[in-house]
C-alpha cells in the first residue's frame, strides 16, 4: 500500500466502495504508518511549500514545551528569537553584545639562547634582518580561528633603533620600531617584545616568524617566539 494522489471529483460522479477505500482509508493509513525520516514524532524531513522562502514572521509567545523525537521548535518571545531542541531547554539568540569563552588549544614555544660565550652571539650588521626565529603550526577545526603570537629578543646595542616584526608565512602582521636606550657611550642590553592576535585564520599549516632588524650594530643574546591557538566557543 502506498500514497495515492487524491482524485479531483466532478459533479455527477458515482462514488464506489473501492474509491472510498483508496482515497480515504488507504491514504489515511499511509499517513499513519509513514516511515519518518527522524525519530518517533519527528514527521517527515521535508517541509512542503518552502521553495524560495525568504522570511518567516513569528508572533511573540511564551517558549513552547520541548518537542519530541528529533524536532526543534523555533519561536519568538518579546522580540528575541529562540529555539528548543527535543527534550532540551530554551535557547536564545543574543540581541546585543556578549562574550564568548576562549580556551587554549595548543601552544608552541621556540627559543634560541646563547650559550654564554661571545662566539655564539648573533651579530646584526647595519640594516640586516639577521635575527629571525620561526615555528610551524597546524591550526585545527571549527571555531579555532585565533592565534596569539608573542616574540621577543635580548639585544646588546649602543646606537640607533631596532625594528621587531611578526610574520605569518609571507604576510607581515605587525611591526614596531624601538629606540635603543644607551648610557653615554656604553652599550646596554635592551629587551624587545611584540605581540599580535591573528583573527579569522582558516585551518591549515602556517609558519609564524619573529624578525629583528637593527639600524646599527648589535649582538643578539637570545630570542623567543610563542604561538598559541585559541578556540572561541
């Protein structure tokens, strides 16, 4: 037994028992015994007449009782759109500013420190981007689209300035120029730190770099880079 397209009756038609059984009994039984797409009480997965639907208008009402099966109820209460899953409580879309919960997914730290002898110190010539540290990271799935990068270096300088930059692959994300602090003719150790929050990054593999370029002559005692992937829920 299956569904039979309802007949269009004409004036004067004589209705037979077979027609009544087909058009009324059998079709009603087909609706009653219909094999639903979802769980019990879910009805069919398809909603007729929605082709080309561009909007739906809801009248304000109290949140309905939780539906059964695999249904989800959508409603409007005092201008706020809400929904209620089967067997669950009412949830609402935020109409104003709200906060998300962030959690650390993974954190990669790389450092390159001198061993203490001057022969291991990295020397930066004039206008040379010689101080570079990098690390590769594979960003994860849905919601994990923020990366916090911090880079820094301890550099001995006696003149000029230092430019610190953060780069993702070949894209310059942030840069800042620091004036070197000196004490008379004596070179001083300077600590340079730069951070950046990379937002909206698609999942995939990237290389983040911290670079240090000087306008004078310097010794790089040590440099570090931390890359932290943040999941926003």
